[in-house]
């Protein structure tokens, strides 16, 4: 009778959740020296220990103050040893998915739901994978799903992971009402919505790319206080969502602190896939800061976290491939990113969407397409993103700003200005032309980007405006300017200093810029302004001083290595003549060019006459064709 009884007890132990079963096995191998065995429970195991003591009150007890799990008597300890003897821990392992399905097949949906909640609940998909999650959810009867909040949230999570934000929103509205359309309304309504619903609505807002105000952020942190301090999975997920808010607002110091907290909680919860997402976001803000070495370190840690995930995650592998390509591109190797765009990008675009990661993809992929394939291909690439069903006004603005940057870098200044003028914002050309100290107080990332785009336009067309230097200095004083934008501003300031014959300041700013490039490792943010850099290097008084360092010379060579050698030698046109030719090439009439450059029409005609003479042409079409073939426009 002894063996059948042992087998029966073994089978019953096998029905325990995995984390509780492991604790029981751990107790069985302890030597109590005649006293009942005791184990000290780690923080992430406390919940399992409490549940085990509640299930087996005559076998074990949990002492919360000492955080210890104790077998009640020495005889029970011997019995546990006998049961686990000759059996490996794996003998008691039963896949949670299989256990849930088994309960569903015998129509014990209460047990199935209990097991589902014990093994991740709303985040079940992150622990067991997309296919297993969908299989389990589809096996619950509709009436059970409609009645159980956890299952509705899990279905909405599955939709988010599939990149279908609209479906997730539909499920939430159908289950909880129209108020689900408003994040703030849900967060404020503690009486009608559970903590789980409110937290999920916050997470969904990140996928929707909704802006979060300061007042709403305060309410969200009040919501965090409702979570138990040892609820690592949900606290980690709160910080995960808040990390995206910080990145959206370009609050990189705050993002670093929030990432540390999310990382800690996900480690405690052993949520390896969610930990992978934190490392991805760390890569993003390292690249935004311009810290290439730091970004490489986070990519390596992201790969380690993903390798610990027990199921296949092809969409997440693509995210990692994208970041590998971005880092390689920053190191001067664009081929990897080009291959990713050609083979994998469409799959990436229709999968799970984290706006901060998408914006990173837009910046780097559009730039590499423009430089490796052409401007038209890059604009078409960006246009694809405008049809995304979850797009927000902020995200559409981000796409527009990428187009502006590409057009300006390709010397399509009027086309870029037309797009900028179509943006509905207080930061327009008129505002920028008169602003000075106000530039140092800009906070919103889009407004900063608009201001910089208009200033870049003015540097191209009216570089000798007296106020322009002060405006660049005002932006440099702005504490919300990131490392990459600060580098561009230094380059602009150095160029303007040279134009105003302030060689000492031009040397200082240019040297400071190149030293930062050497220190941080990122260079691609300067590619659009490489013409300004070349103008500085053409001045021997500046180049001799700045290029005295081998590291600086290497940085300049790296920048020039991104593009084919441009036809610069023997350029016969003056800077103003080149501006006139570029506007003419965009279809501008003499009157239009005069208005843009604030010249008279007679002066424009004079410049065109000189252009034709220097290029050996007789009309506009010949001059435009020749300039394009030489790479001047």
C-alpha cells in the first residue's frame, strides 16, 4: 500500500502551481538536524509561500516577519523527503498551459481561470507566448470571458501585442463603456474601475501614443501607490509605461531612473520578455543622448534577456535586429540596416508598436534609405506610416519633421518650408524670426524640433541676420535640448561665427563638437549639415587648429565615409549663387527667389547671369541639369 499512497501524494503535489511546488521540493532537501526544516523565502517568492501555507496548513506554515517557510513536524519532513526521493524536480513539472487546458476540457473554468491568473493573468502572453495565450483564451466560453475582467484585459493585451490597437480599444469599450476612450476619465474614476483596468488603460494609452500631462502624471503615480510593494509584475509594468512617457517628453534623466525601477521589478518577477523591453528602451534613450557605447551595452543585455524567454518570439527578435542595425549604422556600417529594411521591415511595421521604438526606426531608416537609395524612396517609406490605424497627431507631426529633415538635407529647401508652413503650431517662421530668449524656454520636443528646422532654413537663406547667432545661443542654453541636437547647434554656431569673422569662437565650438563626437560615438545626426562642416574645414585658420587631434581627424573621416565623395573641388559658384540656383531648381520664379532671399529681382537676375557664365550654360534647365550631375543640388 505504501507505493500507491506515495504515487497518489506525488500526483496531488503535481497539481500545485509550479512556484509552490518548487518551494515544497526545496523544503524536502533541507536538513533540519532533528528540527523541522526551514527555508528563507526570497522577496519574489513570498506570494507563493503564503499561498502554499494556505493550501497545506497542516504541512507547512509561513512566518511573514522572518520570511521563512517551515515544515510543521519532523515526521512530515521525513514524509516529504520520501515522496521527493528518487524523483527529480522535473518529475513534478507540468506545463501551466497544459494544466489550464486540462481544466478547460473538464469544464472546470473556475480552476482554469485561477491557474491563468497564477501564471501571469493579463500578462500571460509575456510568460507563455502568443500562440499559447490565444489557445487558452479561445477555450474559455464567451460568457466566462464576458464575466471575467482578467480575461477581457488579456484579450486586449493580445490585440496590442499583435499591433491592433483599434481591436484592443473596441474590447475595452464594449466591456467597460465609452469612458474607456479617455485615459484621464478612467484614471480619475476609482469607484467604477478596478486598479487592473486603470493600469491597463494607462498601458493602452502608450500604444495609442497619447500625450500625458503633468497633472495626469501625478494621478498616475497616485495609482501606483495602490499597488502592493511586492507586486513586482504590475509595478514593473507601471514603470514600463511611464518610461515611454518620459521618452516621449525627452526627459532622459527621469527615463533612466524609471528604467532602473522597472528593471528591478521585472527581475524580481522573472518576467524575461518584459525585462527585454526595458533594455530596448534603454537603447533608445542612449541613442537619443548620442551615447553609442552605452547603447551597445544595453543591446547586449537585451539579447541576454530575450535568450532567457522560453518560447519563440520572432517579432521581438526583429526589434533586436533593428537595434543591431541602428548601432551598426552609427558605427559606419549601413549595410545591415539596409538589409533589415529590405527583408524584415514590413513585418516589423505590422507587429507590436511601441511609438518610441517606431520613432527611432523612422529617424534611422528614413535617413539610410535617403542616402543609400534616394530621397524619393525615403519619402515613400515615411508615407507608409501615415496609414497606421493607431496614428496620433503627435506621431504624424514626427513623420512630417522627418520629411522636412530629409528635404533640407537634400537641398530641397522650398519643399521643406512648404511642409513646415502646413504644420499648425505657434512655432512658425514669423515666431522664430523674432524669438530669442523664448527659445531657451521651449519644453515640448516637437516645438523644439520646429524651431530648429526654421533656424536651419534661415541659416541657409539668411545666414548674416544679426539675430541668428543669438538665437542659436539661446537654444544651446535650453536644458531640454538633447545631446544630438546640441551637437547640431554647436555646428551651426561655429559656421555663423566664421561668417562673422569670429575665428576664435568658430574654432572653439567646432573643437568642442568633434570632441563630443569622439566621446559619445554617434555621428549620423550631423550628416544633414555636412556642407556646413566642409565650409569650416575649407578655412585653413580653423582646420589647422581643429584637426590637430588624431581623434578629431578620425571623426571627420567617419562622417565623410557615410556618403560618396561630393564634387566640391573647383566649385565656381558663391554661396549666394548656390542658394539662388537651388531655389530655381525647385521651380521658383525670379520674383519668388527674390522674396525668399530678400533680394531685388534685378539682383537675382544678376546672380543667374553669373551662374550661366560660370557653368557655360544659356538657360535655367541646362544649369539645373549640370548642377545636379555635379552633386551641387
